[in-house]
């Protein structure tokens, strides 16, 4: 096995939960659905249908998250750390949490998103360079946030941030998933020595 392959296998062993990128896809789609519900004009929002829509959104989100987790267990198995620690769970979902916090509380959390995404890209280089997309987005929206001067401009900034961050998170999640699948396939492939030994 080449050195590059060994480095990739080590990365997956250390970041197995984080590389389950389909979970980030679910997070991003869930965020977009909730955002679309919350941006409905309150004057045009009927209470019963709105509550029903929120209930459906919550059920679909939890079902999708559970289905994705089951998919990874069935396809790739579990790591030796069967029970995730609180720190591991926080690391897996931190990018999504920061986007949610920005959606709810405003721009204070955008610089944290940029710092965290840049940290992931540098820590796991060269394999997870896609995280620089989130870092760049965080930097751009941090600079834009500093120039806001009215509630209308903040509302526009807010909407653009969510509608940009969610698709980027989908791309990042899909590329993390692709990286995990590639690494698992390489780890499962027999080496030339193994093939030769079997033939003998």
C-alpha cells in the first residue's frame, strides 16, 4: 500500500464519524426547509397548517438522520468507539450548529464558522480542501456583515447567508462521503503481495 493510501486510511480511522458526509447533506436540506417555513409572512401563515408543516419537517429530519446513520453502520460498520463522546458529536455537527446559530442570532457566529472550516481544511490537508469553501463563505459574509446599516440590509444578508451556506454544506458533505467511500474501498482491496500469496 502506498504512503498516500496509508495517510488516507489513518485519516478515516481518526475522523470516521466526521467523514459521514451524508449527515451534512441532511442537515443542509433540513435547514433550507425550516428557513423556507420561517420566512413565510406571518400574516399569511395559518396556525394549523404551519404547525403541521413544522411537525412533518421535524419527523422527516429525524427519520433521515437515523436512516443515514444506519446506512453507514450497515455499509462500513462501527469504529471501536461504539459510543460517541459528547465532544465527538459536537465536532461532527459543529459546522451545522454554527450555521443554525447564525440563522437564529445573526452574524456573530459567522467568523467562528470561517475559523472552524479553515481549521478542518488545514488539519486534514490535502484530503478535505473542500472545507475551504465554508471558510471563504464565512470570511465574505463577515466582511459584508460589518457594512450592514439597516434592518432591511440585515434581512437581505441573512437570507443570502442561509441560501449560500446550505448548498455549500451539501457539497462539503458529498465530498466527505466520497472520500470515505474511496478510502474504504482502498482499504478493502488486496495488496499485490496478498494476491500472489493466495495464488500460491
